[in-house]
C-alpha cells in the first residue's frame, strides 16, 4: 500500500486502554497536519459505551458478572451505544481528517467493510439505511426476522479529525454479544465471517491476516479520491 494516502499499522492484540491512548497520540499528530493512519488490531474482551449508551442500560448482565468474566467496561467519546470488542474481531481505527463531512465519512467506512467482506466471500454484505454498520441478509429465527449485523461503526470527531471506527467480526465469540443489546437494537443478531462460512458450507473461513489485508485494501480503494484536506490548516488557522 505504498501509494496510499495513509499509513496502515498492524498492532496485533492490544488492551483497550492502550489502544485508546495510542489513538489519541495519532489524533493529535494528524490534527497538527501529520499523515493519516489506519490502526488495525484486536482487543481482549471489553465493552465500550458510546455517547448514546445511557449509562450502560443496554448491558443485560451485572457489572459483578462482567468483572468475574474479566470483561472491562469503558465509556468513550464515539457515537453510538454499547458494543463489544474481543479476540477474533478486527478493529479498524481510522484517524483521518473529516471536518464536517461526517456522514460521508461514515458511508465510506461502511463501503470499505462491504468491499472487504465481498473479497472474503460474503457478497451480500450491505449497509442498513438509518443504522450505522454493515449487515448481511436477515435470518428467520423462531418466527421472527432478525437483521444480521457483521460490523459495527462508531466515530468521534475532534479538531476536524476522526478516531474510533469499525469493529468487523471475523471469528469473534458471538456468545459475548449476549451480554448486551448490540447498539441498543432489539431485532438484531450479531454474526461473523466464520459463523457465516459454517452456516453456508463455504469451507475454511479466512484468517485474521487475510481479513486485515482485505480491509486495508478496501480502505485504499474507497478512499482513493478522498479529500484529505484538514479544514483548519487549509483555512490558515490552527488545527
């Protein structure tokens, strides 16, 4: 990806507080005019509460139970409600200039996930109008139709630069999503690339390394004509 307008950093498995601190470092650097960065990583099991989380009302177990399972809870500045991160989930933090183009930026994040999932063998991946994230075709379970969500998206924008981003379920422990109402959605089930491969009889699912490559390449394609201008610097002001 030598001709990409951003750096891609593979950070492996990183505890959430460490990744949060690292995001802030990159955010400060990009806000000062530095090169944008896409951080690819996994987290140990953790719940994060976005700005709409209402003090964790969509966590359906007690904090004592979470403590006993070793699952931390962090309140963060991204949009959205409660979500889960854990091993097997590919997290992509796009520390990119955005300015006021937040809606367009979210659509590009969705498009990158859709493109990556098609590369990984799931061509029915799509956005769900009105909801941030990426979904597969709905599934009929016990008399009800459930949206199948495979990627969650939530960002924050400060000083015209975005951080936080995408959680794409590759081989995630889907049982951990039963600890929450994902993003507060009651008619939604979480799925993963590995789970879909099993359901569809597609054979051996892609590895995390393959998922990272597919997503990094999808970001490069979707952001090929992106305006990387940082508004404050373009106006001659301070970032």
